[in-house]
């Protein structure tokens, strides 16, 4: 992997992690188009690299949403320090409860099916299928999304904390769909958030906060595997520099993407992202049908 490859993958990760277009799907396709998955060993190293640079997306959320994160931590600490208790601490505890409930289904299913999913779905063909199907769903739901924008219920700052336990679990169950690369964790959590009453903007912010434990867990698991043989891993990706540069680029680009998405969802629907997914899947599928690209994953 060259420095240019690391920059490209960092940009793809940062821009697409929180947009409802599937960062994993785009990273798999980008690695494929850059010729970085030519062998099983290289493909495994690239998958670990792609997961690790998601740490940049985590850092972006921590920086931009440090206040609600601090409120959740204060709410947790108030269990041990009664003097810290109050409305804000209670909201923090409720928000933390909801985040945990929304994480559990995908975390459990992901651990049970991790190897099976990697073997069958981390390849261009299933990613293109998921991109197209997800795009069609977003376009079909655009009128409903437009109606949610008009009514704008669930737009208070406390709306995420006020979700019921069943609502938080519903979002978590929908998030299991994102275990199929190309589906988009952001897509299913934003749609799930709107289904349980959040405004599009708050649903997106809930998705950002929900990403912290989800992506953090994935980074820890893959990071542990990569660092179990650091020499082999860094040799496979071209050294330490690509990893550091990819992480930095992902952090900066994710911060810009988050701010842009929140503003976009305050006034527009997800339809444009659906058309992007359909267009990308169609273009690459056509190229494969014409024999220009190989989508067998090898």
C-alpha cells in the first residue's frame, strides 16, 4: 500500500462512515479498485486496516459530541456520587442505557457470526447487491422522510434519552442488518431512529453516538489481531506510515462529513444517498457484466 492508497482509503472511510452509503462497502470496493486485495493474505491485512482506520471516525465523534458524552459519563458517575444527581445526570443515564440496548443485538450476533459473515459477504458482489437494495429502499422511503421533516417530532435535545427501552432495542435489532457489508449501519440506525419517533437530525446524532461502542469494539478486536503479528501486518500494508496517515485523514474527513450530514438532514431527505447507491451499484455491476471488472472477490 502506498501513501496515496492510504489517503484515498482514509477519505473514503471518513466521508462514508456516517453517511448512509456504507463505509465498509465503499472500502471493500475502493481496495478492490486499487488492487489491494489480490491475495488472501493481503485481503485479510486490508480488512484489518479498514477496521483500524475507523478509529478516526470514533475520534471525530468524540471531538464533536464531547458534551453529550460527558453527560452520559456524569450520569454513570452519579450512581456512586449522589451529589452529582439531577435532571442532566438522569438524562445521561437514560441515554447511556439506550445506547447500550441499541448495541447489544448486533454485538451478540456479530460475535456469533463474525467468521461466517467475513467468508461470505466481504466481497464486491454481495456489497454491490446490498448497495443497490439499500438505495432502492431509501428512494422508496423519501416521501415518508419528507413527512417526518414537516412534523419534526422528537427534535428536542433530550429526545434521544427519552426513548423507551423497547424503542432503543428496536433500533438495535435493525442495526443487525448492517452486518451485511454494503447495507450501512448509519442507514439502518437513522431509519430506525425515525421509526421510533426521533427527528432525522436527532436520529443521525443517535447513530453517531451509537457508533462509538460499535466501531470501538470492532477496532479493538481487529487491532488485537493485527498487533498479534505487528511485523506481518505492517509489512502487508507497507509500513506504519500508511496506518497513521489513513487514521489522520479519516478523522478530519469524518468531522466534516458529520457536520454536513446533520445540516442536510435538517432540511432534506435520504433520497439523494439512495440514488448514489443505486448509481454506483449499477455502474460497477455493468462494468462487471461487460468483463471490465471481476467481482468474484479474488
